[in-house]
C-alpha cells in the first residue's frame, strides 16, 4: 500500500484480497493526499471489523 505521484496528481495503491487497487486522490497537494490516504486506511481497518461496509472512493 502506498501513495505515489503520476504526473501532477497523487494516487493511492492498496491491496485488497490479494489484488492491487489504484485510484486518484484528485489532488496535486501531497499533504491533502496524505490526509485522504489516512482516511482510506482507517476505512479499510473498519471494513475488516465490519465486512458489510464499503470503501468510499474519493
């Protein structure tokens, strides 16, 4: 899992059930991208506790 830059936009790469998922944070600001990434990680932790919850893409 991680945060990386493609062009001017920051992207998030995460692994769910052995498959890599990548999606854009839709920002060029690293600090905002890090905040979004932290929210995604928190949602993943909550999803493991409650499998019925869905991940919300930003």
